[in-house]
């Protein structure tokens, strides 16, 4: 287990070694611990997970709904967070770290599931980036119209608000690009 104190005091290689998959002989489970400061997420699974029976590929209407809902959850999470916490560098760093960690798992079900979630996450980020681009163009147009309208007059609050919004739109796509690049690493 990696604690917050260990995370802050140990070197990265020591922390990574502590986070690797471990086999518990007493319970017959494999587990992996993820540090998501200040929380520690422990993922456990039975050793015989090589069978072809995990939720994303199970037949039947219930499991098809599960797969659709799982994919939709990722998209909705990003859509709901696109105005605020998507850019706080904590939520997305934690989610991307979890998905990339599970993609390296020895268990096929985790690799498959995390890869699907990462691709849906990437698709949602591209959609947010597209929306930002449209909003950036609209803001730029409004800014130019407002600037022409008040030439020779004092600047007004509307022009200042549009300028702030323009600056925000310059930084957000860069952050989203960094998130998308982190998924591929």
C-alpha cells in the first residue's frame, strides 16, 4: 500500500514499485493500489480472470445496456465538468492515471475496460475542444463588434468581460490537448 506520507517521501521508482500488482496467496486475489492523494484506491480481482466472462463482452440485453451506460457515463462526466473542474488538473490527472494503470494490468478484462473508457474519454475531450473552438470564434467576433461600436468612447464592462473570456479560451484548449496527450502516453 502507498500512503500519502510514502508518496511524498519516497522516490518515484519506489512508489511505482509499491503500486505494482501483487498476489495475495491467502485470499487468492490479485490487487493493485492506486494513489490518488489523499485517497488510496484498491482494485481487487480473482486470479482466474482469464475466462471470457466479464461485463463488457457478456451476451444478453442487461450487459448490452451496461456497456452502453458505461460508455455514456464517461461522456456525460466530461460534458458535466467542461465548465469548471475539468481544468483543475486534479480530477482528470487522477482519472487518466487510473485508466493508464489499468490498461497495463495483466488481467484482460481490466485492459479491455480501461481502454474502452480511455477512448470514450478521448472522444468526449475532442467534443469539448470543438465546443471551445466554436465559443472562441463567437467571443472573438463579439469582441471585434463591441470594439468597433465603442471606438473613441471609454471602454465598458462588456468589452472587459469579452477580453477575459477570450483569454480563458486561449488556455483551455491547451489543457485539453495536454489531457489527450497524457492518454496516449
